[in-house]
């Protein structure tokens, strides 16, 4: 299974991030899954790719050409797909994914997982969309989605397939069905 993971090219300042992303990468590789991610060698992205590779997993990076020109790409991954821009990158990452995980990240991560959430809610994508709610990182987003339902602007049916997982055990349970 191709698991698309959205996350930052920074490491952040929470000491829980790095071990959690390495645990996720090790799980992806050790369980015969393949990683699809943004292609960077930096920060959490690089740590995730490295941990999948260390567990003998396959890694595909999808990176726009302007990041390649800035030499942000991870040269040790199995495949690197170069896109013309961010919109093409997002579309390719969705096309390649069988399951989607948003690790704690910044505005880019939020933008990318929001597109997946929308496609799932519209029924255009039938794949699990998992927000890795490490130490409550996505609690406010979870509350916002519940608020949308309370205000009649969404429904439980429309949000079916969007999950908040507190740890890797929950992620594995969702993916393994």
C-alpha cells in the first residue's frame, strides 16, 4: 500500500516529533508499505524517509522543480518525481496514495491534508484520511470539524473516512481495517 504522508521540512521544537516520525517510518517500511512524501531531505520529512529506507521500505518523493533547484531533494530515496509546481505535486501525491496521513506540520501540511479531506467528504476519494493527533496537535481542527456539523454545514456522513489517531497503534488499526 502507498501511504502518502504530509509533514514539515522542519523538525519543530516538540521533542516528541522526531521519535514519532521515525516510528511511523519504521512501521511503514517494516510492514511492506511504501512511502509517498514531499521529497525533502530536511527536517521531519528527511527523518521519515530515512526511517522507511532503514526498514527496507520503498520511498517516492514528489517535489516541484523550484525545490530541486534549491537542492532540497533527498538523493537517497528510490524514486523522485519532479513536478512543475505545487498544484501538480499535490495532485500527484493524491494520485499515488492509497492512504493519507497528516503528521504535525505547518500551513503546507494543512493545505495538503485539507484537499484530501475535501475529496474524501465529496466521495471523490475512498481512502483513509488520518490526522496524526500526536499530543493533541490537531485537537483544534477536530473541534472545528465538529463545529461544522453542529452548525449544519457538514455531517457525520460527509466526514466519514476522516480520522484522528492519537498514536501509531490507531493509525495501523485504521489502515489495516
